C-alpha cells in the first residue's frame, strides 16, 4: 500500500515493509514496518486501528527503525500494545492504516487518513490446534470407570508414558464397570497376560514328569 501527498510518500505491506495482511495467530506479536520518503528529522508516524468495525483505538506512535541514506528513506516500526494483543481472539478483525506528519504536512491526505487500507483476522495458535486434534503419540488414558447414576463419573486423564508398560498389553482406553469384583477382574486380566509371557508348568506336566 502506497500513498503520495504534499511531496511526501508513505508505504507499508510491501517487500521492504512487512505488515500483516491476512491472518495473525492469537497471542503473537503484531508489528508493522512503515517507510517514509523523503527522510526528515521531523517525520512522525502513527498507526491507527480498530477492532471488529468498532471505534478507532488510541493511535500507536511508531518508532524509528533505520534509514536508507542513498534513497532518502526512513523506516519506522509500530507494535501493537500487549494489552491489545491479549484481548484479541479467534475471529476478530483488525483494520489499520498509518499516517506521517511533518512540519504541517501529512501523508495520506486528511480525506484518506481514516480509510483503513489493510486488515487481518485472528486465528488459533498451533498449540490450540494440537490440543483439539487429540492425544499425541506415546500417551495413554487411565481406565474410565462407569459409575451408577447419581454417584458421579470419574474423570479420565492423560499420562505420559516414558517407557512401554508391557509390550503385549493394549494401551487403548480400557472401560470396566465398578463392582465388588473389580479387584479380582483386574488381577485375573494381568494374570492371563503374564501367563502368555511366562507360562508355568501345569499339574498334567508334573504328572507326566513323575511317570518318567
């Protein structure tokens, strides 16, 4: 976006002046680089913005960033305040524009300085996407206990599995019913699994050995 007025030029959202033009992840730092030509010690740059078509927020004073002496260009950078970033949520629309004042002149012109030239929307962060996508690899859930109505349901939780428990055990969610036989059922389950790993001699094996 480029503006020319009263012998001054201002631009942003170009290759040398990066600025958000589509989406910004929620919680990320938001910065806009603005270029002004010709360079002048009196140049003052401000960022105007509004959220969701609301009232114009307090202008943000851009800070001097660098200078290109050969092209007589000054670069400024405007950063959104942290409290503003924290109140931006997924789906919010932010529209913005910039103005440069210099010795009674300005660019863009007064009739254009409130026309928000660019905008961006807030999207979820990667972390939120991962949390909504389900469990990561190498995690398992504790057993989910079905309780009789009126007694409340136990919550399931995620436990980090640094090492596999037993290679033959199923690490998927295990659903069992809360009953007096719960303890015996669990012991029986593990006994059967252990027997497949470490079979012990049966009575018939002992009888055959004695016959020999």
